[in-house]
């Protein structure tokens, strides 16, 4: 990605957050568990160097009705800059809505008619300093965009176009997860706020526009069970602590850091608590990972090959384990020193037994 930063540092940023896409508000709920940093720390100005932050999120707001909507209308009219626009939920296709609409947020103050989430995106995204898609529904379409859906739902990049650039010159920032891992989002937001303040370079993103330091490795690479895979030692059911590839885990090919990071305070995360990885951070989710619980394509070949190799490795390691699990023979409480020590500084030969 480009190494450019914002043209001018800012000292106050508004966060306009809509979860009126096809959404369960799960990502909003998730971030309340963040601790690196916590949402409260950011909003209270407790993180050194960050600009002042004002959050407009319906679930976490004290305002209701028209009072809550005022900031969105003000931003749409160009009177609330700079702001970060956070989108939660899949974007439905309002071109196929018949005589109604799929989803909306608030009403037009002139006509009294509902304003669709698509209209809000059209009005706010081009003016936003940064646009962030939170959760897999917003980033890539997710559950609501799976085959057979009637709404034509899609991810934000599909709606705005993958060449979209915000007013701050940034592409869409994708932070997937179903829901998002709370600290993954808060770290990303913190980076963007530092960048807005002129204290950070351009946020590094991969080709899918995910932060590289969060999604650069696979579930498998950070999984506590990975050693069992390498030794060809596989779980046959969900009661086992061993590698779960044979019972449906997609961890070896899914970009996600949850097993390494945990879920809250370093605790939890799907494979860490006995769940398989179903690929929920990936653009192809859920369709390309179904049916869940079945062995993924290629898993039979890889696990068979690893099993044959791993069986031999386990035996050789077992021999070494038994050897190093014994103390050296010169550690004893007998009248003769057999450690090899010599008073004249030279090692004595034949003193070990």
C-alpha cells in the first residue's frame, strides 16, 4: 500500500458508526470486551497521542431518535469533519428491493421517508477521512450474502468498488471476523487515529485490505494444536486436545490470529476451547467452507502424508524424550567424584560411569 499519510494532523475525530446493514450488532457488542486498548480508554482520552474521539453508535449512545441522527445529517452536509465512517453489516442491493427497501437508518427530515443504509454510504463514505468495514458481513458479505439469499447482499468493497479512496486517501479498511475479535478492531482504529494525528505512517494492508500484522498468518501458525498436526496426531472427536483437521478444521489455510491472541484478555478463541475453525474471517465465507464439520478438501491427503511421517517422528522423539528424562550418571551421593573434574584443570579420562 501507499506510504502516504494524512496531509494535516487533526486534534478531534468523530466516529460515525452504522450497524444498519444486514447485521446482528455482534461486532458492536464484541468491541466492548476490548482491552488493547479498551473503547473507554480511547473515548476518555487515556491513550497518549490520540486526538479527541467522539463516538456515534446507536447501541452505545446516550442519545436517541433525531438527537442521535443529528451528527449523521451534519456529516452528510459537510459540517462534521474529519470523521471515520464505520460500517457494520452486509450491504443489500436496493436496486432489487421491489417497492420497499431492505434496511434503513432514520428518516429524511424533509420527506419523512426512511433513508436506506446505501444512501448513507453514498453520502458519508466519500467525505469520511477513513472508511472501516467491521466484521465479515461488512467486509466481504458474510452470512447474509451466501448463496440463495434474496437481498443481493455484498461487502462494502463490492458496493463502493475496490478502487475506492476516502477523503483521507485511504482504501476501505477491512477488519473481518464473525464477530470481529475486539482487540483486532481497536488496534486498527488506534492506528488510524494515530495516522490522523500525524503520528503513524500509512496503515499496512494486504490484498484483501486487512491489516497485515493481524491477518498475515494462518490460524494453524498460531494454534496450540499445531504441534499435533506436525506429528501426525489427529483428534477423532471434539473431546480431544489434538489437531482437529480430520474433524473439519480449516485452520491451516485461514488467515486469522484468534488462536494466538485469544478472545478476551488472551483467553478463548475457537480451537483453544475445542471449536474448529470454519473460516469466518475469509472473503469466501461461508459458502466455500460448507458443509461445516466435514473434513476440508485436501485434508485427507495432507493428514495421511503427515500421519505416516509423524508416526516415525513421534517414535524417534519418544526415544529422545526417554533419554533426556534421565539425569546424568555422575550425579550421585557416593565417595568417588565421577563428573570429569580434575584439580589440575585437565579433564580426566574414563571418570564417568
